C-alpha cells in the first residue's frame, strides 16, 4: 500500500510532468483516432449502405484483434525506425478495425422497413443515408469509435518504447522516475482510460436518438466485444 | 537476459556472431541471424508465450463459467459482474501489469492475474449470451421429456450455447496472446522479452522477428480455434456465428 501512497505523492509533487505527458498522450491518441476515422468510417458506412463486403468488414475486426499492439510497434521499429511515424502507423492499424466493423454492421443492420419507407417518400439514396440510415446507425457506429479510442489510449502508453511521447515515458523509465514514478504513471494511464470511457459513454448517450435509447441501452454497455 | 544479449552502447552486434554484413549495418531483417538464433532466442519464448496464454484462458474460463452460470440462474448478478469485469478490461495492459507489481511482485503471478482479468468480460458475456439464446421451445421440450435441471444444463443448454462459448474462447485467446507480449515488461517472459531486450541496442532483426512471430502466433491460434469450433459444433456450421 505504501507504494501506492508514494505514487500518488509523486503525482502530486510533479504536476507539470504529468500534465505535459498527458497532453502528449492525448495528442498522439487523437492523431491516431483522427486518421483512423477518416479511413474507417466512410468505408464502413459506404459498404453498409450498399450491403456489400461483409466478409471484409467483419473479418477486419477478427484480424485486427489478432494483431498484438506491441508486436506492431516492434515491427515498425525495425522497418520505420524510432519516431512518430512508426507509432502513428501502428496505432492507426489497431484503431481502424473496430471502427470499420461497427460502422458496417450499424448501417447494414438498419431496419429495412425504415429504408423502404424513406425511399417510398421519394428520398434520394443520399437522403436515405443522411436522414435515415446514419441517425439510426449512430449509436452502434459510435460504440466502435469508443472501443477504438480506449484501445488507442492503452496502446499509446506502449508507444513510448518507439519514441512516441506519452505517459508511457514515465512508466517505462524507472531509472529516472523511480518505482513511485512508474506506479504513478500506471495510475495516470488507467485514470485516462476510464475518463475517456466515461466521456464517450455520455457522448454516446447524447448521440443516440431518443427512440432508440431504451431499446439499445442494454447492448451498449462496455466495449463492443461480440463482433457487433 | 537471453541469447539476444546486446551490449548497451556498442554496435548492435549480437555476441558470438561473426557479424555478417547485414548485422553490422543493422539491416531490417537478417535472415541468417534469425535462422541460426531461432532455436535459442525465440523457441523458449514462444513456449512461454503459449503457456502464459493457455493458463490465463483456462483460469479465466473456469471463473467466467461459474459466474455466467450463476448469472443465468440469478439474473441480478449479470450487471455487477459485467461492470466489474468491464472495469478490469478498461485498464490499459501496461498499467495493470505495473500496478500489480507492488502487490504480487515482478513475477509470473502478476502477469497471470492481469491476463486472467482481461479474459473475464469476454468469456462471461459470451457464455451468458449463449445460454440465454437457447430457444424457450427447446427448454420446454427438454423439461417435458423429464430432464432435471442439471441434465438440461449439460445436455441441452451448454451444448446449444457452445458456438457462442467457443467464439468467446477464441476472442479471449487472441486477446491474451496480444496482451502477453506486454507481460515481458514485468519479466514474465514470452515473445515480448526479445522485443524488450532489443530496445537497448536497437537490433532491428530482433524487433521484426519477435513482432512477426507474435502476430503469427495470434493468427495461427485464431485459425486453430475456428477449426476446433467447427469440429465441436458441427450442427452450427449452417449458421456461422462470426465472433
């Protein structure tokens, strides 16, 4: 227990260090999530809209899960060397699959009666996508972004071995920060993951259309692990 | 430290190796070095990696199965256990491994506790969902045939839940293989160890080889479990349940 007290004391004594590393951590994570969003969401939504490519979209999640984050960073160290690019590439590769799969499943799974009705009202395919499919798909789509983001925040800690700046710098640098620092860093990373999870849960609730809230509430607890 | 020992400052030439050109220039992947060091550097790590994974998934399965059966009978248990295991699942691996060090030391035990705690949410959710998805008509029929609740569980409910359970085991195994690489940071061995060892000297071949082997291990395990899933649940082949 004393160790944890020391660790908290270390955090309290070094607010500047933790603030700086937390900002670095969030910047790195934010960059990876942003790149992954641009790649995964349009592709997943489009595939879901045309109901094609289920094989790719579903298996993306399976393959993505099979890629150990540390292994990707390590391969990147050998091929791309130390630095931001290596880390970013590894984190984007990890962040894309959950987003892609969820975006696909979300749009593909929209109630076809609703889509038919919208079409019957004379909506163009684009209007159907924007006014019907996307709003109904939003909760599940967002769940994918949430899973990816929490995953990326966890991975950013490891990125520090390859020159990505993050709270991992503190955890992995016992010679400089001592054992209290290592544990302090670990506490900070865990706290950051919980904070992200909490914020995303709130946003997810906010973006869920009111009519869907009760019906889907049960499915949206926790990360989307069953492949949805 | 293992055969991949590198002197901390010097050139990145592994010991006992008359440096080939590739090694002297620290090429991206020196096939010759990999071949001659595979048995000594990587094989023991692969074995450790598999051991850590199998034990973690095994213990996790026992805990999750008990919890899921309990939650299946007593519905109120579902939410608290989901929140508890979800809480564990959210803690980043590097942090959880380190946080256990003051409690259980730089040890194999710390690694296993962390690895087991990551399997719980996945296995619990999948087992419980599988059990709950057993159609009511089937249960009625079984009850009508005079099966006791114990017989119902072992002969009807668990077999019908098998595809979902196997899907859970598959996800849990692959996730654990991935997280086990991180366990090397607290000295638990596995394929993360050569990565960790190579950090000091920056020997590229060792980075690439360890990383690729870890990815291959995960993919092979995933494939093997898909095959096992099909063998165990031949009736489910028609409605494939991709996890």
